[in-house]
DNA sequence: CTGAAAGCGCTAACAC
DNA sequence: GTGTTAGCGCTTTCAG
C-alpha cells in the first residue's frame, strides 16, 4: 500500500548479491580491494535498488565526517562568498564538504554557531576574524581539530590563520592619498563595536593619519555594519555637510564607496577632481562604475583556497604548517587620480 | 604525553555523575523528563568536561539529521543568497541547518551535488529551478523526503515548488516598455542553454514582443551565464553598434543592466531619454545608481522563507500543503521614465 | 523520573 | 580478494 518503504541498506545489497556487507562496503571505496567484476555488479545492483550511501553511519563508524565547518559574517557579501567559493572548490577535490553558518556580524551569534557546527564533528573549522567571545574561544581551543582564523592577523591565534592586516591595508590607501597631495582625509565606516574588521580599518586609518601628522578626526559612522551602498551615500552627504573642505575619503568597503560616489554625482561634486574616493574589497562594481573605484584587493578567493590547502596539509600528514600572511594590494583607479 | 585525548561521550558524563547514559541523553533534550536538578548538574558536568554533543550518532540512531539540503547556481549572487538567508533563518527557529551546495549553473554538476547531499540524509531538499538531468530527476523522485523546486514554475513538478514564471515577469517589463511608447526593444542575456532561468526570460521576451506584434530579433548573447556587469557593458556596446536605433533593452539581471547603464554613460547615450533600460532581480545597485534602475522584484528572500515554512509544515504534520506561486513585481525607476 | 538492552548502518580489525 | 565480529555514540523501547 504505502510507497514509503524503508530505503535499502548495504545489507540489502549484500543479500541480493550473495556477498557479505563488507564486500559491498569495499565496492564503494574506490581504492579498496575488490575484484573489478564484483564491484561493478554491486554498484549496478545498488543503482537498481535506488540505494543511497549513508554518510551518517559511515561517519560514526570511521570517526571522520568529511565536513569542514565555516563561519562567515554574512552570506550576502561578495568577498566572503569568494572565500567560501575558494574553500569549497579546493576541498571538493578531496570530497570534503563545507558546513556553512553565518554570524550576522555578531560574536554572540558566532559562539552559538560554533557550538552547533562542532556537534557535526567537522574535521576542521574555519572562522572569520580573530576576535571571539571567551566561550567561543574556549570551544575552539578545546576542540580536537585544526582551527583556522581568516581575514585577519589575530593578536593571539587560536590555531592557524590565513589573513592580512586590515589596519595595514588601510595605511596603504592613506599613504596613496597623502602622496597624491591630500591632507584633509575622512573615513566612512560602520558604527564601532560590531564589525571587527571594520573597526580595525578605522583604527588603521587613525594611526596612518597620525603617522603623517594629519588630523584623524573626520570619522563618519554610517550605521550598523555591514554598510550598504545607501548608507555610504548618506554618510557622504553628511561628510560634505560637516566637513565641506574634505579632499579625500577612505571607505570601509567598495559598497560604501560606491554609495559615496553616487552621492557626489547627485551633488555635482567632481570625483576625483574635487574629491578622491577609495574603497575596500575589490568588488566588481568598482571596476565597472564611472569613474572606476580605487580599492584594496584582499584576495578573498585566495584566502579560501589557501585555507583549504592548509587544512588538507594538516589532515594529510599532520606536519606543522605555516600560517599564511596575505599582502593586500592597492589598486589605484579613476576615483583617485 | 599527547594532549589529544579522546573526547568525552555521554557515557563518560554518566559515569562521573553516577547516572545512566539515558539520563544524560534526556538532560540534553529540552522537553524531556528529567528532574531539574539532575539536568542542571549534568549540563554543568558536560561543560566542565568539555563535552560536545555528537549529532552524527544522534542522527544515525534517531534517523533524522536536522539537515535541509539546498542547491543554488552560485553562492556569489545576491538573489540566491537572499533565498538561502530566508531559508536558513526560518529553519533555524527549529534548529535545522542548511547543507548548501552550488551547481555553477551546470545541470551535470547539480546531479553530482544532489547525490552527494542525499548521502547526508537531509530531511528535505530544495533545488533551484525546474530542469534537471534525468538521473538527478530520478534521484529526487525516488528519495523519501520533501523535494521543493524554487525560482521557477516547473512544467512537471517533482514534489512541491515555490516559484514564479520567469517568462511572465519579463512580459511585465516588455508591456511597460511598449506602453511607454517603445517599439524597437532588445534583450541582453547569457548564451542560451545553460542558465535555465535566463533562457526562460529570453523566451518570455520573444513571446511578449510577438504578442505585441513587434520584432523580437534583437537578442544579444553576452557570454556564459551568469552575466557580469562587465559583460553587460560589452553587450550594450554591441547592441548600439548593431541596432543603433534601439529604444529600450531588457536585461537578464540588474548586474547586466547596470553594466549597460555605465556603457551608455561612457558613450554619452542619455538614459532614459534616448535609451530605456530594465533589469531583473531588484539588486541593491539598482536603487542607488544614477539613474536608478527599473527592475523586477522576484522576492528572493520570501522564496526562501516560504520554502522553509512549507518544509516545516510537511515535516510537522505531513498534511498536504499548497505550492506557492510568487507574483513578481515590476518596479519602475528612472532608467525607464 | 530513571534504567537496561538493543540497534541505527556502516567499517576497523582481524582472520583466512 | 572476501568474510566475521564487534562497536562507533547515541536514542528507541520497554520496564520499573
């Protein structure tokens, strides 16, 4: 009557084929020792029966899940999407799968998420950033798998990291503006205290300005991170109102920078002639918009790829591996020249 | 010597606490019947021991994984990201987790992915689109869990669907252009044959044009889907070269439309006065750029939320549920008025 | 409210 | 190249 019958197991295939379950199991492992004909017959029978391999049982017995847990702040961000893409593609070469969670830029949520992900017994865990709640930190320190922090150089790494200095990257941008002759430079970012990478970029801006002996007080907080294009535009309007003689602005991301650019167009402020703009992240928008956007390339995809390779190296031979320091690249485009 | 000791299990906690493993198990289920004091003591002991609940074992025994498998064409697409966000947030209210895979707009890859995801024994599977390889289709038909196709109205649904007519949405845009007085209207999309939603939009364009008795031959293929902003810009240059008297263009996505817009600006073609532009997907860029972009809102996040609710309804009471037909909304902005 | 026994579906370990 | 046995860590089931 019911067409919801119990799905077949290896035992069922074994019975049909007149072999032991173990032989069926072996037939599914490419490298395992079964005669070619038995294997082919078994695989065919499996397909005919509509058998679906049960990873859960396999994982429990073999104590490996082929999962890599990954937390990112937001799924809707091209930079983090690129990192995840690099991770996923590289791990797929070894049939490992990503278990993704997003924190919504909230460390509390990150803690919750890390705990949830660890229950699935991933073989490694990748987190974004180097700051975590004490409990999250403890969970990561205690867990028995490789831990990789990304998109940052943690002050005190938990395990490994693949990242870059957000402050240093912003310094490159400030140096570029200064050597172009600008002195009155502003920063547009999110409200402090949530997005840690954004905060570090802001801190980096202040430090870089002070290193040049320049005033670092033109800081516009555009709302809760991540800053949207719209918020970038609003921030620009505010900036021009409060500090009308500003010559250049460093934006926490290309999205904010693009918003700022559109606001300049609306206000008939010439970019870059009257106002130079710099962004962060090398988003596609920056190379297509008019004028094109000066930005920082943080090599998002490479971060993912290198993280994946690092994980595979550790899992393969457990040898000590080197952390990866990425050097972000300043890309000067029309919005600042 | 080695600090890699075996992680504690429920049995370890039971031993320490002098209770049975079953009681420990119950202590971890919120609704389960254990005295409050025993539960609290057990949870504390677990925390002290650094215990991490093992979902794999739990899943195997209880035959439920709390996974929902999801395939999307690309992780780096704001529309699909919104759908996944809606899904994930809604499912999180029931502690269900998304197992995400992306197909790279390739049905072959989708088949591979579906097979891989099903091995994890998800409790439902959500796929993007209504076209699949025969084998993928068979896998989905045979599997014993709810199957939901999204972002489309499948000709022959496998299980349920939460989607809209891509052709119908484009018709709205064509009607808008026609009633604005345009007659020579073009379409910019990707190469045919890969992105099924893009192909349907193209087909819908042709049908709508013919319904108005207009010539539907101005079709620009901009490359392999998904079309980037850059490819949109290139396509626009080509369009103006080949069909200089074109009055309006329907683009397969806002990204292509934005690229087209920037090309117009570079060529000093006034938008919308000399050339009206329409996009698809209601991306953020469209409401910030100058001029703002006319587009179609397909309610990406709602698709995810409604899919999640549909899944929860089925899992909760197995009652027959209604498929969801979304009605996309035409948003007229400055690029066409 | 708590416990004992059995088993989810697979594979490690060993035997032949 | 193949089979047997046991058990991964949890929860269902039944008993009290």
